[in-house]
């Protein structure tokens, strides 16, 4: 940093001069150039050499003093300049932070506007939200059964799947108050904006249970497998377990070999009316990057082992892919295809990724391949035999208390 030709950062030489000067002032004799003159001592009258020498030294001393004064002035000016520049740097950081915050706010507003626009364009045939029981009331009592689901904004299907599971649990366990908790905040927010219906997320549901003095909490996840979402529920329950005397979590739908057999038989029975020798039944699962994605391959093997050779399993976001499914259908020589979700609910994925009119939907892709396609928008939660598995898992959990 430079100021008027002076290097303000090189303060070492100035510091040495100042220190030397202060050290010299502690003595009454200020010696300069090793001449040994006592400046307090007056020269004898007529001693012109001494007078001239003293005058010369005084001039030099005055010059040095002036240099010191100027040096101190420059040092002070540099210090003030540096101090003045520090707030400027802080101001830059603050301005950058404000700009970033403004950009984030603008992005959030844009996302909200896009969601609102999508809602305006949404085909409101998802049903009457008022027919679905959100199960978010108080006066729970000491024993609660909290049903944890990802959730769906399709009102009728929510009632026919998640709502049906909750109702079956309520009938099977009359000593427990059944409550609901969704894990997908985006679904919760969508329902609130569109239908003005409040559904608890898991944190709110657990806080409600604690506030109501629940002592025994049984959590029943409706997840298909023990993947990321199921494990997130387990972790959240573990973090809140101290609030209750007893806490237990039931297993997901596909846990044991018996579960795979039961689900395979349930989906076969539900679709066997389509089995005319020319029709393939293709179930679309969600898919996950977790190791638990292996459940889809295992389900295919289970179906094959039970002799259900016209049923094929694929996923929308992992493997097996739609291409894998098409390959199996072609190898079987089938001419027609029935598409149905291998998901608890028939929500967004089923209505759009599977049965939508977009060119990348399973329906469109299958039709391009020359198959006659029928879409069945029915979640696993609508099948009684599947709901019975959730009730059995809840009973297993209660038995451990």
C-alpha cells in the first residue's frame, strides 16, 4: 500500500529511528556522530569552533526531529487509511451476503410462483379433500399409533390407501389413538395451499404426541422397504425417544421372505382378471439409490418362483428400467400391457410418469413399442391383503412392548 510516494508498509526503519530517539532522550547527553558534545553545556565565550560545531549539530538534530515528526505523521496517516479501508472490506462482505440472500429469496419466490402456476393448471379431479381424515387432533391419550407415510396430494387416493391403512389399524388396535405424520413437506405444503387442509409432518406429529402426554408410542411406517425414507423415520424417532416411556417401530411392507410371498400373491390376485395369455402385467415401482433397491429384483424372482410369469417389475428412478421391462414383455410374446403402480399410493408418479400423456411416460413408451396399453391407477394400499400385512407388522411391534 503506497501513499504519496511513501511505502507505508515499510515501518521497520521508522520504528528503529523512533526507538533510538526515545532511548537517547532518557539521557541528559544526546550524543550525535560520536562527537561527544554536551548540548546542555554552554561553550566558552569566544570559542568559535565550538559554537560553529554546536550550530551544525543543532541543525542536524532539528532536521532529524523534523524527519521523525514527518515519519510519525505518515505512519498515522497510513494507519488511518488502513482503518478506513477495513470497514470497506466488511461492507463488501456484507453486500455480498445481502446479494446472496436476495438471490435465494428470489429463487424461493420463483419456485413458489411456479408451484402456484402448476396448481392453477392442475386437473382438479383428485377428489374432495374434506372426505379424508388428516388425523391431527389432540386428546390422544397415553397410547398412540402414529402412521408415518411419504404422503400424496391426490385426495381420493390418499383416502383410499393411507386412510384405509389407518382405519384398519384403528379397528385392529382400539386401545390406541391413531394419528398421521407425512415425511414429504412438499406434499403437505401443496395440500395446505390448494385445499387448506393441515397435515402434520413427523416432527409436528411427535411434538403433538409429547404435548398430549403420550406414554406408549407405536410408529407404523407405510414405506415399501427399509430405504432412505424409512431410515430417516427411524432416526427421527430415536432422537425423540426420551419423550416417551415406550417407543417401538414396525417393519416396512417388504421385510421378510413371507412378506414378499404375501405381496406377490396379493398383486397376482388383484390383476388375474387380465391374464388372457396375451397380456403382461407391468408394475412400476419408485426405485432408490440405496441397497434396498434390491427388493424389486427379489420381487421379480418371487413372482417367477410362484409361477406368475406374466407379471413384471420395473422402476421409474432406478433398476430395473422401463427398457428392461419392455425386453421381458417382448421375450414373453405379449401383445397387450396393463400398467399398475407398485407403490402404496397412486399419486404423482402413477398419474404422470406411468399413465401420463407425455412422450416419456411408461404409457407413451409402451404404445410406441406397439403394445395395447391399459393403465390402472390403484395403489397397493387399496388392496386388502396388503393392508393386512401392515396390521400384522404393527401387531409384531406391539408384542415387543
